[in-house]
C-alpha cells in the first residue's frame, strides 16, 4: 500500500497520541448488511450487531480489507511494528437520545481501539477521548467530530464516551486489536 496521504498525526493532544484518518469507502454493502441482520438493544441505548467479531463475517470482506489495509499502514509506519491481530469488532447504531458513557476497552499497553464512522449526519453525537487517568487527573480531551469514513485509532486505555445523540443516522464500527 502506498503512503496514506490522509493520515493525520496529532501528537500535541496527549503524550501518547490518538490518530485520525479520513478515508473513502462505499458503505452501501455494509448498510445493506445491517438492514438484513438483527441488532440488539443494550443498557446504553445503542444497538449492536449480534456478535463480537463482525469483521470476520463472510459477507463483509470489502469492509475488512479496507480497515485492515489502513491498520497495517498505521501499525507499520506509525507504531513501527509488523504484526497485529483483530480481537473484537462490532457495530453500534445510535438512535435519537442514545449515548455511550465513559469507558475504556482495556489496560494493556499494546492493545488499541478504533472507531470507523459508517454513517453520520450533522446531528450525530460527538465522541470525546480523554487523556489516561481521567477523571482522576485534570481533563485533557480530544473532541472527535463524526464524519463518514473517518477512522480514529487510540490506545484502548484512553477513556472515551459518546455524547447524547440527536439523530437516527449514527452508525459506527468499533474494534480492538493488539500489536506486536
């Protein structure tokens, strides 16, 4: 894969950084898949695709290849590593007034998380990513404005949350991966 000219590296927000990539991908196959497959409500008022390894679904090879190509570029050229494994992946579809409270995805140093915005509108909720130690140390946060095809990567131990959503259009893919 050639150099990704869309890679935005922001090293000023936190000592250990998060990364954003603005990509292009035709999500029609993914949206069709979501319409045909069941979603279940959870306690945070968002919906999830049933299963925690959605990128392994045989009906989504283009999405998996798209995400994995960019992950490999990031891991090789930013983290200076050679290998990674996808641990979990899932969809979240937000409805009006849904949210996702403050949480982390792990504490391991070599575990990373991603958010890939599949469908959003101008009223889709913001994602806030905080510096490690929040809320016990002074707040330092990065506000992520949802944008279709934006890929956000950050260490799994960064606390993050999704604010109150104001539309029925917000659909994301989330995943965790480990680097070696």
